[in-house]
């Protein structure tokens, strides 16, 4: 994080952003980060900064659902990490910190986005939070609607995964059946006897030619039979 100087609750929000950023980058909760060594551009840690960091971290599922429901072109995972965590903090203040006015939460988020984000960050967070603010003013159940949308997406994803797994099982069973059939065919061919070699030899039936050639040379001719 850049070493920009802030004071008051702006500093506290900057500290909360840094805690959320470190927790996400290391795969931990904010509570876990606070239990060990952590880095802040400017300390000590303000109580309000700790409060909103812990609060936003505890509501990540709900806050991310609102972001997904509100941002049509950007999924939460595709957003720059700074933008994503700034919006989480601002949404938490808008929803759970009644002493902070919605306009103040948005303005503070925009200022921090200018300090820590990229060129488009301030405009992006301002537009997204403005949409949520209008929905809240209209009395919409922003959290409930967002969670319902997320649950519907999760059910669709689960259904698709189950279909893919079923198709994979059917393909595996088909391949195994084909392999078994191929093995059975190979075994059947090897068990068939070779007629040419397995048939026992037999004496050929005598023919006229063999009879004639097998007569003794000294046998009398037919004309001699009459004389006998």
C-alpha cells in the first residue's frame, strides 16, 4: 500500500483496507491477521478500523453477493484487490454502521480508491456503490435478493456438475464394457479347436483303384479260373 497520509476515520478506513488486503492475500481471516504480525502504513491501529475490518470480513459472503448482483460486467474475482476490498468496507458501513451516512461511506471509499487504486478505481467504486445506495433508498432487501441470486447460481452450478459427473460415469462404464467384450472375444477365439490339426487321422475307405493295386501279382487271371 502507498504511504499516503490520512487522519481520523479516513485513516481508520485505510487501516481496515490494509487488514482486509493482507487477510485475502494470505488466505486468512482478519482475526488471524490481527493475532500475528501485520503491516500498516501508519499506526497504531484505530479501534474503528479494526471494527469495520472484522465486520466486513465476517460478512464476506453477503457483501460479495451484493457486489455480484450489482456489477453486471465484473465478477468479484476479476476486480482489482484494492477495489474489491474498498467496496466491501463501504458496503459494510452502509449496511451495518448506522451512525455513518451512506454518502459519507461512498465519498470516503472514492477518496481511498484515488489513493490506492488505479485510474478507473474511483469511478468504478462510486458507480457500484451508487447503485446499491439507490436500491437501499427504494427499500429493497439488497442482502436477501443478492443471497437468493447467489444460491440460485450455486444450485445451477451444482446441477451442471452433477450432470457432468453422470456423463463421465456413463462414459467410463461404456469403456469398461467395451474392454470386457474385447477380452471375451479374444478368449473365445483362442478356445476354438483347430479342425485341421485336432481331428484324429482315420484310414481312408478302400477304392476300386486301391483294391486293384492291392491284389497279389500271382492271382490267376479270369480265363484261368474257368480252367480250374
